[in-house]
């Protein structure tokens, strides 16, 4: 049987620890098992391949007889710039060394909402560090992209769909639910009481205005509500009741402004 090593990588804060727990659950996978007993551990101390990421040449001394399936996780970059501990592990250097030993390598890329990543990295790292990951991403050969949000939304059903070369314990529902008990995204999100397009959704009246862009649209006089750029509301679609929409909703008054979320 051919041996396989899965390399999980992605920007700092995009869920490396979370996915490391998921992929280390299967008993046949040599992975970050100690992380299953702790909510968080330092990569540089307890990740099984931590010293090999510092010096990939040490992979030749690793005992590959321990399993048929191996898993390792690394973020790009690693550490904190202001503390002088930041490193940028070379994924392909590591992968090429493993492949030279006759072991198949599969690269998985984790992702998370870009705005949450920016906030998380700025808070902890003092700046957005995604650009360091972008530098290496084009060099990966057909990586599998993993979604933080889909994992929380669909759980084992999403895990069933993945084919990454190592077995995944999607059936460990109780353990998976424990791992996913608290969604770290929640602290970055707040409930929106209303949105400018709520009335459009309720009435079906089309809107040429995109509330996600700050520029006000340039309206033109037309005789059809669906014409691009028409002044709202021109005329309601046939077989639908006319809906009176106040034109001042399209203006930003001091006492009634739409909140813009970035």
C-alpha cells in the first residue's frame, strides 16, 4: 500500500487547529493526536512534524513505518512579527522532500471569511498576514480547498464528500459535535436588525441600487421597472400590486442612514 501524507495549510487564523482535530480523529491516521485532548496547543511544541518544518531534511530520519496515513498542519506565516518569531514555512520544499522518500503528498488549503481573517490577524498579529500565504498558493499542485463555514454548517455530511487520500472519521459524530461546539466566527458577527434590500425581498420590486457600494446610482427615466438604472419604483411588474416606496429611502438623511458593513 502506498503511504500518504496530507499537508494542511492556510493563512494564520483560518482554522488549522480545528481541521487538525478533525483529520486526526481516525485511528489509522498518524496525526496531531495530543490536540484532541486540549482545545489549543502550540504548533512549535507539540505538532508531530514541528521540527521537520524547521528543517525538512530531518524527514529522512522520520519513522514512516508507524502508519500508512500521515497528517501534518502548518500555517503561513507562523509566529508573530512584532515578537520576532515570524517564519514562513516553505510548503513545496517540505512536500518535495516527502515525495523523494516515496510517499504521496496531498495539500489541503483551509479558508475562512476574509473579513474575519483580517480582524483576527490584526488583533493578534498586528497586521493582516494573508499576503504571505498568497505568495505560496500558486505553487501548489491541485490542492483541495476546505471551508471553515461548510464544516460548521454541514458537519459529517461535508466530511463525507471529501476525498483527500486519508480516511476521515466522519462517523464520530459525538466527537465532531464536541469539536464544533463553539463556532469562533460568532464573536465576529452581530445581528442585523434590517437591511436596505429587505423591502425588495418582501415585495418583489426590483432595485438597481447595490447597497454594498457607497456610490449612489445614476438613475435614468425609463418606462420599465426592469431597465438597468431605472428610477425606483418606475412601475411594478404585471399582476403584482403597486408598492409605494418612498424615494427618500434612496437618499441619505441625517436622521435615517443605512449602515454599511464591510
